[in-house]
C-alpha cells in the first residue's frame, strides 16, 4: 500500500506580501492538493509571528472548506492551553456541521508563540499547560454522543470529530498512547526525540473507540524541483526563516538566495543539519530516496509534508512532483 501524504500549511506571509495574499495562496494549495490526491490539509496555530497568518485557525479552515470538496481539513494543531475546551468543541463542531466527515482536530499543549504572547492569549489567569491531558478529555467529552458534563456544546455534541495528539517530545506520545488516539510528531522542526517518542507510543498504545492500533503521522519537509540545484535554491527561504526564528528574529518568509548555507556560520549550519534529518531537498530522484529512507527508518504510517517556498507557483510544483512518487513508498491503513 502507498504511504498517504498530507499537507501542513502555515499560511506563510512572504516579504512584500500580506495576510490576504497568504489566504489566497492557502486556498490555492488546498485545491491543488485535493486534485493531486493528498489525504489531508492541516493548518497550524501560531500567534504573534510576522511570517505566519494562520492564527485564527478555525476561521481559516472554514474558508478552505468552502473552496474544496473532498480533502480532509483540520488543525495541526490547535494549541489547547490558549482556549476553553468548550469553545474548541463548538468551533470544530461548527466545521464538522459545515463539512461533514472531513474535519480533523489535532491538539497540542505548546502556546504556539513566545511567552509574552502566550500570557496575552490565556483565557484566564489560572490557565495552565499542565492541564492539557484533562482539557483533551473534557473536549472529547463535549463532542461525544453521551457527554458526562451538564454543559452542552452546540454544535459539537455527538459529532465525534476525530482527535489527534500533536507533540515534539515523549509527553505527547504517552498521552496519545494512553487515550488510544493517533499521534502526529513535529519532526519537521523538532526531530530530536523522534525515535524515542515513536517507540513509547507504539509500545504503550491502548486501543480505543476511535483507533484500534497505533497510527503515527510524521512532519516532513520537502522541497522538490526539476533539479537539485533549483530545489536547494528554493529551500533557502525556509532555511533563512528557520535560522531567524531560532535566533530570536522572526520575520516574513524571505526570497531565496544562492548558497545560503555558505554565508552562515557553524552554529547555524548545525541547526539546519538537525532539522534537515527530516527533510528531502532535490529533484524527484533525490526526494524519492530521502522519503524512502525516512519511512524505512521510522515506519511512518503517514507523512505530513510542509514546503515553505517563497514563490507560490514553485511551491505548487513541489507538491506536484512529490505526488508523482507517492505510489512508490508503502505503509498501513488510514484512520479517518
């Protein structure tokens, strides 16, 4: 069986552009992915970042849903400490009512922002990321067919929107396994605990009504082009943005430059080497080899592919080339 491929979009704001253009590009990408047979299209919640426009995740998903027909759409993810579980149940209950059978709800416990912005987002002074497991259970109960709580989520109750646990550490792996939920690991930007998290999740998984056996989706960066040289050129936008972010200088997605890695020092190159362990950059042949090696190493059931390319046409081309080799890698059955 082929490995399902899905799309993770940050709705990047490029230098010289604005959020309006980002939203048009996001819809274009979702429609493109739908035609190419991608399984899901997810948006990530981030706040206070000049280069990411998907802060109001549920609102933007409604826009994406209206412009697509069959592709699953969802959050990868909603950062639950920022929200009341009831509000998220209502938002995703609304989305499920608008687009039945197409909605996924990925949940994370990070704020998706810096600490100052996180404090501004807090729903009350007692909001605590350590309450994440309890908040997940509360949220799922709101969407169940027989909620235990007296408060009712309308819409939401009875819709049982599929829930995923997101993470970049072993904490999320343990929680997903305990609750019997599918697990999405953010290996596209934080690969350090990848193999340990996968092992813990698979070894401790408990079947649930939603999922009978472990299912792992891994974040993976792909920059595909007609030649290795062009792909490396296109990837330099993301590389610049990643280094800037980790250096405390977040900004809009910059245009690509030639030989970017030759212009930065050892610390920056070491940072990029780490994240490139979960990436494939190059021609179709190079990307195929990189994907096959990654799936063989991890046993990924699905890949959530992100491609932060400055030029929108080149970004669409990257996903198009990747779709052409999808049938050449294999994995297991799909949830949802």
